[in-house]
């Protein structure tokens, strides 16, 4: 895999990382979806796979420069630099919109993910029974995950580490939201608080869990792409389609809890139609605005696809 790039190419990668970070901050949207749409997904998985035992051997035998090239270090630094910048800055804007204009934000992401399904499955040239079955299984699995009620567990160092491992694996899977996995584990609010308050000890433990998850799971994904690429694409496309259940804009809250700040946190929600939403909540459904934002999300996928199709500089 060619990895030599120009400064403008690294800036483009960093921008994609910023988009991934913003997406990962929302429960229901995956940064892996953004990576796939922008054409960097396979390079991301390949580069992460390189950061293992082979990299350590390379470091001791050939030095830092050879190791940096071996792991595609420039690409990873630019991408995860963008992700970190986004989580510390842009994600605050996304979370603000999630609190103040949820219907409009979910509408945008609904259109984006819906178009992303096409972005993935269009690479499948032949649909046989095996591919169709894999797509259906992926759809059903993601749908099932979105119906699970969040739990509450006691925060400890081990739980934070384990949460990082599990969430990061979800984050690099298109269609499976790492933030939603944290929500299911009861760790979304604690980790968001840790980011806002810069609780370095907690963040370091979480980062260590993320690193362990990335290094292990990337080998699995790389193997799947190498030996079963079509099936893997079908599975990822199914994950995206099934995840749409989570990002449907209009919902009825069936069960909720009050957090320590006095804020109501929905636990169980059902999807409803816009007119039902207006009747239940006595609030406008903003249907036409929502449709417009869905179309903008679809258009953004087309733009990201164009970005991903540009030949890499080398």
C-alpha cells in the first residue's frame, strides 16, 4: 500500500478525522461510516494492523524512521489528530445541537447514513444468496443492538478500560456507533464528563483500552477484507441499514431516568411518524426542514464520495 503523501493530502486526512470525531460523538453515528465514505477505510485498517509485534521488531532492527513508514505513521497522526481535535472542540457543537435541535440533527444523520448504505453496497458487483444473507444478518444485528436498553454500571478503572476496547471496535465499524455502545454500557455520560473536565487519569485508561481494541480488532477486519471482501462489504452495509432505527428523528420516550444533574435521559424510545410526534408532544415536527436536512445529508455523502475517489498523492 502506497503511503507517501503531500502536505495538502495530510490536511485532507486530518479534515476527514475531524468529521469522524464529530460523528463518533453522537450515539447512533459511526466514525467508521465517514472513513468508508471518504475512501480511507481500508488504509486505516491496514495501518492499524501494522502497529503490532511487527512494528516493535522493525523498531529494534531498523530504527524509528523505518518503523514510522511501516505503520504509515503520517496517515495515522493526521487522522487521529483530526479526531482528537474534533472530540475536544467540534463535538461540543454537535452535542449542543443534539440537546437543542434533536429532530433536525437526527434528520441530517439519517440522510447521511441512508446514502452511506448505497456508498458501501455499490461496490458489490454480484449479489448471490450468501451475500444477501450476510447483508440481512448485518441489518438484523445492528437493529437488535439499537433496541437494547442502556444499563448502569459502577465506574472503575477496569470498566473504563473495557469500555474503551469495546467502543473503539464499534467506532471503526461503519454503522455501529461507539458512542451508542458507551450509552448501552452506562459509560457515555461519565466519559463525556471526563472529556469536558479533562480528567486525565480516566482519559488515559480509556485511551489504553481504545489502543488495545484497535490493535486487536484491526487484524480481524484486515483479514476479512483480504479474504472475504464482498461478504465484509455486505455485512458493513447491513450494519448501516440496521442502525437507521436509532437515528430516526421522531421518537416517543417510553422509559427514562434522571441523572445527577437533574436532566432526563431517555432509556427506551419508539419510533413514530411526524404527525404522531406533534400529537404526543404538542411540538412541531419540523417535517419539511427534516426532509431538507436528510437531502443535505445525502448530498454530503456524494461530496465525500467524490473526495474519496480522488487519487492519493504519492
